[in-house]
C-alpha cells in the first residue's frame, strides 16, 4: 500500500531514492578503499611505476586532502618520470621509463642507454652528440612534466582552493623546474604561475592561501636563482588595485605593510618624500575608515602606520627621522580623527579599543602618566568595551587595574 504523497512526492519513491543514494555512496567508498589498497600494495613493493602514478591521480581526484598520496606521487616522479637534476652525475639510464601526459596519464617510453666509451674520435663525437641529445630530451621531458603536473592540480585547486597539500605540491613542482630547467625556461614557468595566482585572487580576493603562494612566487622571481630583480613597485601597485576593488581585503593591506619599508629604501626616499608618503597612506586608510569603520583589516593597517610613530626603534620604519614633536603631533591628530568618528558610530568596538591604545601610546611618547581627563576617558571606553566585547572582559579589567582606574 502506497502512503500519501509528501510535497508531491510519493513516500515509496522517496524511500527508494534514499536507498539508491545510500548504495551509490557505499559503492563509491568501496572503490576508494580498493584504490587505496592497490596503492599501498605498490608502495610496499617499492613499485614506483606508471601504474602507481595513475593510482595516485585517481585517489587525489577523489580526495586531495590525502597528503600521503601526494608524497607517493613525488616519489614516483623522482624514481622514474623526472630526469636528473642539474649538477647530478649522469646515470647509464638517462631517459625516463615513462612520461606524463594530461590529467596525470602516463605513457611507456622505454629506456635508452647512453654509450659511455669509444675507441676513436668518431665514436667520441657520437657519444657527445648522444649526450647533448639526451640532455635536450630530458629538459623537454621535465618541462612537459612540470606543465602537466601544474595542469593536473588546477581542477583540484578550483574545487578545493584552501587545501594546503595542493598548494604545497605546486610549490614543490615549481622547485623542480628551477633544479632541472634552464633559468630562462624555469622563469617563464614561474611567471605563468604568478599570472594564475592573480586570476585566482580575482575570483577569491581574500584567499590567504593564494596570497601566501603569491608572496612565495614573488620572492623566487626576485631571487638570483631566476635572474630576478625587485618587484616591490609592481607588487605595491597590485595591492593598491586589490584595495580599490575591496577595502576589506585584509591580505592586500598586510602585503602592503610588508612592502612599504623596502619600497622606500629602494626608491632612496628623502625625509620629505617619506613624510609625503606617510601622509598619503594615513589619508587612504582614514577615508576607508570613514566608509567602513567596522572593518577590522582597516584598523590593523592604521595600527601599522601608527606603530611607525610609536615603536620605530630597531625595526624597518617609514619615519626614521621624525622628531619627537612630529610623532606627538601626528598621534594627537589621529586620536582626534577617531574621536570625530566616534560621534557617528557608538557601537563599534574597534574605535574604543584604538582610542585606549593610542591614548596610552601618546602618554609614553610624552614620557608621562595619563592625566585625570585621559583616565576618565579610558574608563568610559573600557566600560563600552565590556559591553561590546564581553569575551575579553578579563583584558579590560586587567587594564583598569594596571591604570588604577577602579
């Protein structure tokens, strides 16, 4: 007897669909376990063949978080697919036993023995030609392999953009390019990867994995390994572009803060140029705070700028030659601007927390204790913080005790 339909679907049909879904899930799990057992058997036999490589491809498409499989894949590449790294001694078997194709597929190429001795000049010339030919074939194989592996991980990365193991594997593959290719070829691969990172950040502007990966790419592209030079100006402009698109891009603001000291040093900026630059950055973040005062990333960047006034000894700074009077003047102005902001926004904890911090910093700059009016203000701001940020009430009470406000 068929039960009454629910939401237009007969009960028996719904139960049948649920059973089918369960059976499909169990079948998928069994296939996954079978692949896992097959791979484990190959590894136990130290069989790093093309079949093992294909098993890693199948498993990683199902579960890219399985980091052990990524390690097996690396071992397979080093055991058969990749040629010798530059500077390694030549082995008798120079050609790889199999080569990688698209999507992790492999093809058997056989192995070629390189002649190592000869009895006359013609044979030595032949051996030299064979060596050059083998080197060229190895370089082409490695370049194709690097591109193939980077291509293999792209669909995985699109599906799982915050999977650490995919990012780590791509970094490792790129390092193989440095070790095995000519500098010009390796640099081209890394530059293409930087373009890919830019595209990913266009789709997901706040992906901190992609931002960290981009910083790694830039460091390598700037390094002697890739005949690099400074990219500070270009990267600084990139942060400006990303901030214009999204003021809440925490990673873009963070990158900007790390670039600025080096940027100014490379420009050979004078004291006046540094002051102008500092004013422009303060103006930029102040305008952003007027639009989005609830945005934590903006307050963190503002704090970075203020630290250049209050904590400038023994660290890279924008303002190395500001006088004590300069620092007090700037900080006093910032406190007043935040007080003006408070008139329109009474329920944002970042405003109160920043006022407390900057007021205490001003007292330190002037080498004095807070006066009665400042203590009254701080007590009032801490009272608001207890309401707006109750999870950190212990901190606010400790501050009250330290300042003897009770």
